[in-house]
C-alpha cells in the first residue's frame, strides 16, 4: 500500500511539473478555470503543488 501511495505521489509530482512548465509558456493552458491568467499564478498554484508532492514523496520514501 505504501508503494502504491509513493507511486501516486511521484506521478502527481511529474504532472504538476509538466503543468508548471507548460504554464510558463502559455498560462491559459493550465489556468483555464480562473478568471485571470498570469505566470505568477502558475508558479503559485503548480509550484506549490509540486513542492507538496515532492515533500510527500520524500517523506514516504524514508519509511
């Protein structure tokens, strides 16, 4: 079960990093659900998600 959760965290980390990179080129691709699109919001939303998933995957890889 722990290995499955670790794999899920790693997949979500890669998806958020891909979305972060795509959003830096064209923010409307990843922030379509907001009323305003800019690169700072992309960094806040997807950068925060990437850090969260990275910390979770590091935390669960230690166990």
